[in-house]
C-alpha cells in the first residue's frame, strides 16, 4: 500500500505486468508476432470504446453513477460462460447487465440499504438464474429433492458481492457509491485523479481489489476499477448531470489506463500468435479444465497486460480503446472458436 501511495498505481500495474512477463514459464510473448499484429491490425486508427447501450432513464446523476459502479463490481462470471450459455442463453456479462437493468426498472434505488437487502431469491428473480433444481431421489421412487443448480455458485457470488458492497458502504457511512466518491475526493483536498481513485476503491472494496500474490511479489491487475474509470469518463462526456456531479474528478490519467485483462483478451492474442502457452498450460486450457486461482491464472492475465502495454507503445491508441478493439475482434469468424481459460474461483473477471 505504501508503494502505491508513493507511486501511481497505473505505473505499479505496468511494472508488475512487466516483471511477471520477464519471469513467466507458462506464458511467453512472441515479439515478432506482436509486431506483425500491430502492423496488420492496427495500422489505421481504431474505434473509441463506446458507452454501454442502456435503454434506461436514471433518476439523477447519483443513480447513473451507482448503476455504472455496480455494473463494474459485477463484471465477473467468465468461468461460468458455458453454463450461462446453456441454461440462460446469455453470456455472463449480458446476464449481469440484464439483472442490474431489472433492478433499475423495478425501482431499485441501488443505495446502501438496498444492496444490503438483496437476497438469493432476489438474484434468482432479477437475474433470471435458477439457483436450485428438483432431482428425483436416488432410491425412493416419486420423491424429489432440491439440489443446487449448476449456476448456484455463480448466483451466490452475485449476492455476496451486493452484500459486501452494502456492508462496506455502511461502514464508511456512505449512502451510495456516488456519495462514497464525493467523500474520497474530500479526503484528498476536493480533487481526485485516476490513480488516487483506483487506489482508494481497491483498498475499500474487496470486489475491486484485483491483486494476486506471486512468488516474487504482488501483482496488481485491477481490471474492474480501470473499467469503472473508463465508464465514468465516458459518462462525463455524454451526460452533463454526471459531469456536474463528478466535477472533482480529474480524468487526465485515463489515457494511461491499460487493458482490462480477463479471459477474452489472452485467447485473442494467443490465436494471433502473440501469446504462447507452455505445453502444460496449453493442455489445461485446450481441454477446458477449470484453472484454479493461482500462479498460472495470474501469469495469463499479467502477461496479457504486458503484451498490450507493448502494443500501446507502438500503436496510437489508449488501453480502453485497445481493449474494446480486441473484444470486437473476438466476435469475428477468425476468433469465434477461441478457447478461453476458465477460472470459477474469482470475482475479478
């Protein structure tokens, strides 16, 4: 924590990624393929990251800010992609957007008390996730017993994230996230830059504290906190009431953000030849076995960040825009069959 206070967290993230990439035995950057990717795919300007399409009318700026913050807090579930597609016919990210929009449409104020009151039944109804299923008893004909569905653990993570956010907001004596942002700005002399914002958010809320331990030190990825900064900076440009409310925020450093490393980006870069996996890791990923949270999973994300940071030094674009470009590339025919790594034991992506 002291290191982050003395050094911009944005620099810490980049230094951590470079350190992991230099020592990784599981993931390697192919520099030749990386330069080819830059020359062939990024020779012309790419589209800026847009706002998330939302057919919603917010009550006020605070409501809008709370929505964006919760959407970032719930940016996880990639390890349940196959289950979501099978049982919900939606991706995890679409499931999260669907659920939070249902909250807003249903009149949810998204404030501290509301978050503290979200139950597993609420998650089932709002996110349309069946948490339990009736199964025939193994030995007694005609008797059915209730068992957790394949998505029960996913739903539990959603509920616990709401509870954690509500609990921390209450402990910090904040009525909602918008109020929290105002108060951390006040703690910093009335002004808040991107680095201080991410540092405070990741320290105060475990769901945003995307930091892993590795054999030679901690690794700061902080994807959800970075995503939120990008979303808020877009909202400031597009919604005057949000710009007025967040007039204490200095988004100058937003151009220094890197990509939001998850399991989509490494799969794209691997298909392009930019990332190369060790035989052991390749076997695990290609067999679609769940990766436990740990060194290999951390190395995939950190080396992905480093590869993208190298790309950013060669291409005239920003981290969020490159992130959006890679996600759009993942939807093309060339990449639609990309094999992603799956980690269920995380709420960070």
